């Protein structure tokens, strides 16, 4: 069934009640945390990974890693366009924390 919906991402709720109508701009709209919740739900159901809840990467972590990998191969401008970032500042935000580790001097004394 095709959804007639003014937004890119939509979901059809099992039932549409007053609470759903009041909580969203449109009854097929997704909430801000919908995609993250669904990602976590299917991650657990897959049984593919045996990591503790605090060890599992979030959808945001995977997106940031993808942006980093694309930047390494194709450059920041391409990654920015692919990610849909309006400015380079947002792309830089996603790239933080993915820098190559720097060597550290360690003393064994």
C-alpha cells in the first residue's frame, strides 16, 4: 500500500488514536527517536552481535563512521553532500573522535 505523505520518512501506525494525532505533525510521521528505537530493536532481534548494551554502537555512531570512511576516500565535500549537511561545521562534528590515534610515550617504571 502506498502512503500519501508529505515527508520522506513515514510509518503507518497499527491504529490512529487521539494521542498519536496530538503527538505528531501528521499521523504517519515518525517521532524523533523512532529510527533509533527501531535500529536498536532489530539489532537485538538479529542476535548477530553479542555485545553488552553499553558496547553496542548507536545508529549515530555508525553514521559518523560512514561519514569518516567516505571522507577518507572521497574527501570532505563529497561526504558533506552525501550526508545532507548544509555546512562543513556539521560534517566536522560527525568527524570528531575518528582521528587516527597519535603515538604515546609510555614509561614502564
